[in-house]
C-alpha cells in the first residue's frame, strides 16, 4: 500500500474523530441546568408569593370584619338592652352602631375583592405549576437522551482512536509528522486525492511528471500548489 493511501486512510479516521468530537462537545454543552426551567421556577415562586400575600390580607380582612361585627353586637346589646335610658346616649349609641355597620360593609366588600383576586392568582399558580412540570419533564427526557448520545459518542471515539493508533503505527514518524503539520495548516485535510490529473485539494492540474511519480506511489508526493500529500486511488 502506498504511503499516500495509508495517510489518506489515516485522514479518513481523523476526520471522523473530528466530527465525533465536535458532536460530543455540542452534547456536553447541552447537558446540565436548563435556563428555561430555572426561569419558569422563579416565575412560579413569585406567583406563589403573591398568592400567599393575598391570602394573608384576606385573613386579616376577615378578622377585621369579625372584630367590627363583635363591637357592633356589643353596642347593639347596650342599645336594646334597656340599661341605657338617656335619649342622647341612645342616639349616640345608635349612630356608633350605624357607623360600625357601614364600616363592616366596606370591609366585607374589600374582602370579597381580595377573594376574587385570590381565585385569579390561584389559577395562575396552577397554570405555572403545570408549566414547570412540563418543562421539567421535557428537560429530563432531553438530558436522558443526551447522556445516551454522550455514551455512544464516547464509545465510538474510543474505537476510532484505537484504529487511528494502529494505522499511524504502520507509517513512519516523519510522514506522520508532516501529515499532522499539514492538517493544522489545511483545515484537517492534509491528503488530497488526485482525480483526472487534478489535485482535489486545490483543483490545480498537476504537471505530468508529478502525476507520474504520484501514480507510482513509492515516495511521498506533495502538491506543488497547496502542499497537500497526493494520493492516487
Ligand atoms: Zn493541491
């Protein structure tokens, strides 16, 4: 087998290794925390806090209503109990009772408004909880599939690297070194096929003498234009 062909085969494996490494790094970048999930959780937390606040003010409002109701009941007892006879005092008691009743009505309306808001926010919270659960489920499924992909790519890379080692060990060190240097310079493609007398690396038509030497394949031939190692199949 010509050295050109050996290096070409090595390049095929190296290109596959490059592609798998890139795929692996893409997989790795997607493994881990999900921003969308974190955001959905924060948003849910805020809504839950809002709900807790509203429920607190509902309870406070209800206590206030109860307080005013009890005060009014006490005054009404006095008003209708018969112990107070003074008309002025009775009129004043009457007025206080009326005031408390008005106040109670106002407070009850406020509590009703809060209750309506509580209901709305409860719906929002339950929507957001479902959303978080959905995103979480999707994320878990995605992570599981990424982990599987990661393992598969890792195994494929191990096989390819072993193959690469075997191929490289059959080529002399100087040629491998030249190949590596050219790979760095030529975006991973150090070896070019020759087809119809043309270097497929730079599309230049090779001089007849170069072409013939490349065909014989005994020595390592480089394209005079792009420097790539030539391989005639
Ligand atoms: Zn060339």
